[in-house]
């Protein structure tokens, strides 16, 4: 299992584009990636223009396969263009 939360800040004026693209990517992931067990974007309540995506995969190979899908290559570059700076991944490991 591979799980992480990626936090990011969106450029001013790009939030509507980001949300549209995030929703499109989420729809494609859920429809086409059975080894992606969770994939959801969130707005961070206390951070202006702050967002996060929670991702969980059955394995590291499944996460790599996700990054190599046609829909990821189609949508992700425009999504990343909306980000102010970079994103930070926080990996989440099971307690045991």
C-alpha cells in the first residue's frame, strides 16, 4: 500500500481552472484505475488558496502506473500550471 497527502497553493485567479481539472482527473482515475483505492482533492479550510489531494494505491507500482496513464499526461500539466510554487507530499504509513 502507498498512501500520501499532497498539499499545494493555487495561483491567484486559477482556482476555478484548478477545480475543473482536479474534478476531470478524479473522474478518469476512478473510472480507469482499479489499483488506485482512494483519490480525492480537498480545499484546505484555514489556508487561502490551499488545496490537497489524498491518494492511495495498492502498491508503488500502481502509483507509477497512475502517473503513466494517458489521462494523467493529458490533464496533469495544466493542473500543475495552476500551482503556485510546488506541492509537498506527506507519506502516510500504517501504524503496524
